[in-house]
C-alpha cells in the first residue's frame, strides 16, 4: 500500500480488516455522506444490495431517492446517469456484469466519452460506472469476460482496475471526484479478499501505479486478480533465486508509464499479465509503450504477454481455469525471461 | 529432411578448404545466416554461414582437416533426424568447375562483405552494452534462444577481453614479452598467476606461432610454385623520365576526378595490360597440361597486409582508363588490408605485378602466381649513370624483373613482351598508337 494517505493513517488503524466489497461500499457511503450530489443507480442495488452485495444496507441509510433501483436496461441506466451528470449530479452506476457494457456501449463511447469535448468544455460528465468483471466463478461466457481494452480504447473514458480492497476504496473515491466518466472494474474474485483498509477518507490518484513487490530480476506488470497470482508466483520464484518486481498500474487510463518504465530499466525484463484475451488486450498497449520508451535500450529479453486464450469463457470450471493465465504460467514466463530462453 | 552442409567453393582455383573451426556443436540450434564454420581457402579465411535453419545434426570433419570443395561437412535438420554416421563420399559429386555458385558460397562471400552488427540477434540491452563497452557483438557468443545475445553475454565477453591477471604475472609477462591473453590462468576464474607465465615453454615465451591461415597458404603456394614451375627471370632497367613526367601531368587531373593519387603501380598496370594484349603468349595460364590463352586482362596486384600477402584482382584492366584504374585499385587494396574483400576478388587473375619500389630494393626475382605464365617484379627508381650517345648521363632508372613459366613460353616471347613494356614506358606516346 504505497499511497501516502494510507501510510499516514497506519498508526491509527492497524487492526481493522475488511473485504474488497466492503471497501467499495465504504467509499460509496463516505462520498454520499459528504456530497448530496452523489447517488447510485443500478439493477437490484436497493433492498437486494446488488448482484454481489456491494450496496447492501445502503438503501436504509440513503433512501430510494439516492439508491435507485432501475429497470433492466443497461443503455437506459447509463444514459440516465450521463444525463444527470450533465446537470451537475455525480451518479455512480452499477452494472451487474461488465459483459453488459456492450448494451451501454453507445451511451459510453458515443455520449459520455465525447460530450465534454463536443460542448467545448461547457458540460462535464462526472459519472462512474462500477462493474464486476472477470472469470473464476463459473458464470460462463456472457458473465465472465474482461473487456476493459474496449473502453480503454475510447478517448474520453478513464479506466480503473484495482486489485486490493484499500486500493479500491481510494481509487473509487478519486473516480467519483473526477469530472470525467470513469469505468471502474471490480473483479468478482476479489470481492471477498480481505485486508487492512483505513476507515477514514482517502483517495488514490488515478494514473498512479503501485509497486506491489520490489525485485531486481524481472518486472511483472499485472492487473486486477492477476496481481495476486503474480505475487504468489514471485514468492515461489524467490525460492528459485528469481527476484520479481510486481507492478499494478491500478488505472489503465491514465496509465502511469513512468513507474513501469523505471522498473523495466531496472530489471531489463518484463512480463505483462492480464486476464483479458491476449489478442488485442491492454497488455499489447503496455508492451508497445515500453518498447517505445527509454526502457527499450534496457530490455534484455523479449517483452512477454500473458493473457487468456482467444475463446469464449467456458462454463466448465477446469476449462475456465485453463483459459486464463495461472501462477505456473507466470512462473514459467519469468523463468524463460531470466534464463534467456 | 536433413540438409547437407557443403564445403563451399570460394574461388575458381579452390579445390579443397581447411576447416579451421566450428562455431556450433552437434545438437546446437542453427539459424539461417549464423556463422557455422570457418574455412581457410587458398586465399583467405572466411566464415561460412548456415543457409538452412534447424539443428546441427552431424559434423564429419574435425578442425584443421582438409575437405574437398562440395564435400559434405555436416548436416542440418530437425532434432533426432537420422543422417549418415560415416562421412559421405565425395567422389560422386559433380565436377566442381561445372557447379553453379552454391548458396553457401554466396553466404560466405556476404559474410565478408556485409556482416555488420545488424545481423546479430541481440537484445536491446546487449546492444546498448556493446555500444557502451566497445565489445563487438559479432564476437559475442549468445546464450539465449537461437543464440540471442543478452546483456550477460556481453559482460562475459568484456571480462574475457580484459584478461584477469595478477600484477606479478603482468610484470613477468612484460619482462618476457609474453602475450597474457594467450596464457591459461590457473587462478580463480581463470586469473593468470605469475607461475602460469614462468612455466610457459620457451618457444611460447618467444611468441612463436604455428604456421597457419594466410601465412600457411602463402608458404604452400610459393613452395609449390617454386618447386613445380621452371622459373626463368629476365631483368631490365627502364628509363622512367618520360613516364614520370606523364605521371606528374596526369596527377592533378586524376586527383580531381577520383580524389586519389596516381601511383607508379597503376601506371605499370595500365601499360602492362596493353603490352599483354600484344603478347598473348605471355598472357596465358596452365592447368592440367593445357595452356589457355587469356583474352581479358585481370591484373593481380600483390598487397602486403597484416594477415600476409594477398593478391586482389582488378578485372578487365585493358579496357580501363587510368582514372578508373586508380579508383578501383585503391579501393580494392584498402578492402584487402581491412579484410573486407570478397573471396571472388582474390582469385581469377591472369597476370600479376609485385611492386617493392617503395623499399630499398633494386631488383628481385618474383615467384609466379600459379597458374599464370608470368609475373612482373618491380624495384625502386633511382638516378643512375647511363651511357647515351657515348656520354654518361644521369637518368631515373627502374629495375624490373619478369619471371616466366618456361613450360608455357620460351625466353624470346617473354623478352619481346618485356621489351615492349619497357618501350611503352620510355615512350609513352606509343600508347596512343
């Protein structure tokens, strides 16, 4: 937890440990208590508490006006959020599965992303779209995808992908405060992960990567749940004498290029790992950025990318697991880089 | 299917090549364009590149073995592929002369011409290190996939370049004129200790070296030529006043045109080419008991290089003007000295000029560059007293010696050639006739 805000609070809060889902809820509640303009909307987020229980109990505190259950239309939800954001509200949308962004894509790509530009800066879209992504829950092909590269491609959208509870809290608060539309990905497998999260308010700036583990032999740039797999791989690789540095960009847009470049200059080797399909994935963007940067001259192995196979996410749990990079895959890639294979 | 690796034919006179070293072990992966082996031909040492991709399955010859041209020296193919255990016979091969250029030949020639760092597989970090440290990538053994050079390989090569030795060993080496890089160190990580230097055999301390490479080739060729060819050498002196006048008048013209200075050698090449045209008997060669009269003059010019005597060839000199000759000769000689001359430019000469005029040599008897019929040796120019019309005058004289192969020609035609050559230089206006 590299954020200065987090570090400064360590003295006060050393024992409290909450889940990723609770950290997101805490961020939402704190923002809503702070600012009357912040409200949340989505399917079943009221009494039911949302598909993954993130908004559980919020309707009791803030009432149905600010915790709005919506009809089942992602396009309508997103469109409503954009409209209210233009009037000065700060809506936070919850889409039940990030796969459904496709339904809201016209609203996001053609409206939210461009309005401030097309209005010559006279209108902002200060909205956040929170949505669970990723595989690992047996939710099959239409509920398990990682499509962050689609939105990251659209100029005007910011894209956040936290990997820990404390990052999620600080980043969500920063996303709500941001005057631009932000897509906020929450990996389903992370919801139940637990760690120390400071209770008081703090933000983590968008565009600031975190070095989750320092190392000297090879840099692994990982996002979301892959951060944890990379850290596990790093621990095991340490026993083999390979010292891995793990970097979590935390936000894809804006991307903290310098932290990645500095790390690659240090280690000379880099592996980019994400859960999304490798082909056309955001890892390609990171790899290209490295190759174009001052780190190029320091590269001592080909940049490697690990991503999912180019297939729909299988329902069968064994196949689902086989589709995405696992700890062993990351370890092997690191060995190949370090041992010059 | 496994592909043969042949001993390339690198010159028209090459019949065998000596395998100097292998760059790959059996079982090593090989990429197209990677240096595979080093071959010593009758002219040069050259790296032969692989023209197939795969695994080096077999090596049939050890280092320092002689291999006939187009002999199969190994196989490249897929791992575990079956290839002959024994060295394949070379008798049923096509007659070397009739073979078109093999890819290996082309590849090998390109090695000399174009091997630059761009062709080396290396990571950006290794390249940066190479730039910073001055370690040439082409000399570094890559440890990565398909021989890719990584930073660590460059480090290792740099360490190797800087021989590790103790101060005492260095002192000892300096006192005895010993090359430390040639001494095997017995200390940790191969560090050269004083004892390693003092225990060297006497001859190694004196810096003796085996007869090999170009030196060996020169030795063999000269011995062969001197032993087999009945040499007769004709000596004469040429009054160079008119020729040197012509040279001083042409100097600025040619320098303006080519940026190079017209040398005596080029003047001699020019005149010699025209004289040869008039004396087809002298412009001949002998192979397998057949005398071939040559039409175009391909002039061999003996050049002293660090690696030994090389004779680069300037082609069709009888059709070239002086400026053209100057430009081409200068360029070729420089390439020969730098070792960047392609093999084909070191063979196929039809007559050779060896000029030692820049030294204190009055005259010498040159040894014929086989299979040519004759060679012209040139000594220095000196003011000498000569008798003209009963009076002693001082004239700028140059001694020349023509060695000819008495099997091919007799004394009279050789003397006629030399006489014509002398007259053309003494009365250069004859060149216009």
